[in-house]
């Protein structure tokens, strides 16, 4: 019997995810080697600070501060880029791909910024790039889109892709607590970064939406071409008002394509979801995604979207695919890392074609005639009001007005809000939430 193939792995970045991958590969080595039919060697790892104390122990000789030495080491077959960022991470990724190696990445920011270059480099030099851990952590969403749902055209994908935001929103709702207090708690518990803006302003979700839109539709749409809004202006009162209307509030990425016009829309927005929708009930740091394909209908995916173990699980699944590729070549069973076919006639949907119902919260002077003025502005922009709720305001002499609308579009609602913000009776910039009447 021939001895099993030996596959050598290098880990660039020995932080949360890198150590998780090392730990679980070591712990599950025997099982993985049996399942994969290959001997796995964890050769080296890199970190910036070699003196830092780390929970996962590693022989000093195996730890380097030079990730490029790992990426270019001819003995290493699989390079895991687990550093983050778009500078050195790009260099490491391209150096490995140029040498025909397999790169496994969890880095959505890098893929969003340089995906086209990375996949072109892989194609040109015979390298391969796997990135299951970059979106929705431990949920095998990329595999589902690429393999399980390969027969489908994706009319709509939407989901909760940022666990930090979902944790904050859940806590605000459950504890009736203001955003700033919950954010401070989230930082203390390590659920939010010291600089929280990437998460709470929606950019991390936008990076992931960009990766999903490319996988589903073959078009790179960067965050600066999306509608991206964060969660920082939501208040506990919004949850109460939403509940009286029968909704919860979630930060969603929504990717839609109209296959008759080939217009694609990608947006990241806090959204009212009907209480009966499964995603409306996904709490805490969990992620959840709804994928609608033209053949399969709607499928749902729920699980841990981040954290050491869940992310390591996704990285190791990519390592397993990489091992299969090294053992068997691009076999018939292997959907692998082919880039999706580019869509030549796809384009971004213009704002007037992105339609929704809306929730508008206004802080207004508590005076007669204000509601009539607001209603006339909305009528001028052809936005039709569905309901009006007046709540008391913390501000003396002010009232909080929540208006929901019938279906309108982004251009009309944008013009309406600009007009409303200019009224002397409107005291603060309006808050706008989309109403996602998604029933599955
Ligand atoms: N954490 C998660 O739950 C999660 C989930 C999904 C995806 N991801 C992605 O996984 C990647 C890694 O995240 P992480 O949370 O593991 O980050 P992390 O804990 O900050 O670890 C980053 C590692 O890379 C090293 N590093 C960073 N910059 C470097 C540089 N310029 N030169 C050399 N080494 C450098 C760090 O060295 P030191 O240790 O010496 O500082 C550290 O070992 C990111 O792309 C992230 O977006 C993370």
C-alpha cells in the first residue's frame, strides 16, 4: 500500500483565528487524516510580536515574524492568510498564488478590495483561493451557494452577517437599553472592537455582501456603490414601535437581482422584519441568511458567524477541500474555487427601482399643524402614508412621530427626507428604516 500524501500547511497570522485553526488541526489530526487520506503537517505560523503570550502553545522554532517567508516557502502547500487587513495580507496572498500554492483566507475586507486581482492571479499561475470563513463564520454558506445550490439563479439573498450588530440590537430590544450603553457592554465583553465603526456603521456587513454578490452574480460591487447604513441611530423606542406594528429590527445585507433587466441591488440597512420571519428571531452573536433560488425556493442558514472555533471550522473545511484538490486534482466532484461567470450585462439597479415600504421617525415641535405639513411634503414626493404613531419625546416641547409608508422607492424617499429635514418644525435629522416584508 502506498504511503499517504503529506500536505504541509503554513499559518500567516497567529491571533484569534490562526490559533483556533492550529489548535483544532492538532486536536483533530487523526480524524482529519483518516477522512482526508493525507498526512497533515503544521509547519510554521507567523505573528507580529513573537514575545506575546498566547493561549495556544507552539514551538519557538515554528513561529516567525515574517509571513512572506511562509507564503514563499517551497515546502508549504497551503498558506492560510489569517492576519486581516488589505496591505501585507494582499502581498502574502499574491506571493503564494504566484507560486501556484493554495491560499485559504478569512479576510472579507481583502476579498472585497482586491478580489478581482486575487482570482486573476490564481488563474494565471495555477494557484487556488478558498474563502469559506470570510462570510458568516462557521456557516458553510459559500459552499451552499457554489455547490449545493449550483442549479439556481439567486433572486434574493438577505441576512444578518455581523454578530456584533446583532448582539447590540438584541440587547437593546431585550433590556430596553440605549445604544451607547449596550455598545459599552459589548466592548467590555469583547464582542465589539475598540473602534467599533467597521461593525456598527455597516461596513463589515458590506464587505461580506460584496463577496456574496460576486459569488451569486459574477459582479464586483464595492461598498461605495451600495446603500450602507448602520445601527447607531436606532433607539429602544424604535423596537417598541416596531413591535406594535408586528416587526423586529435587524441589520440586514440584502442582495437582489431582477433576471429580466439584470439589475442588481446590494444594500446594508437596519430593517423591520415581520415577527414571524425566522431571521427576526435570531438573537445575539448569531448570523442567519435566507437564500432564494429560482429552482430550490428559499433556504435558510443559521449559526455562529464569528469567534475562534466557528471560524476555525470554516478554515479547516477549506483546508480539507485544498487537500482533496492536491490529492485528486480538479476532479468531477470538486466545484472548487472557480470564479463565477462574469455577468457582462448586469448593472446596478438605479434608486428609483429599489422599492420598499418605509418607517420614518421624526422628532418634531409639539404644535398644531405639524403633521399636516409633514403629510404635504410626503404627498409632494408621491410617498403615501400607511400609518402614523405619535410617541412622547424626551425633549421638552417635542413629539416623536413615526410614519410608515406604502411601497415607494429609494429616490422618492431620499428626496422626501431631505425636504423634511429642512422644515423648521423638524428638530433632528429624520431616522429612516426599511420595512422588509419578507415572509421567508
Ligand atoms: N475573529 C473572528 O471571529 C473572525 C471571524 C471571521 C473572519 N475573521 C477574519 O480573520 C482574520 C484574522 O482575524 P483575527 O480575529 O484572528 O485577528 P487577530 O486576532 O488580530 O490576529 C491577527 C494575527 O495576524 C498578525 N498580524 C497582524 N498584522 C500583522 C502584520 N502587519 N505583520 C505580521 N503579522 C501581523 C497578528 O500578530 P500579533 O498576534 O503579534 O499581533 C496576529 O497574530 C481577519 O481577516 C478577520 O476579518 C475573523
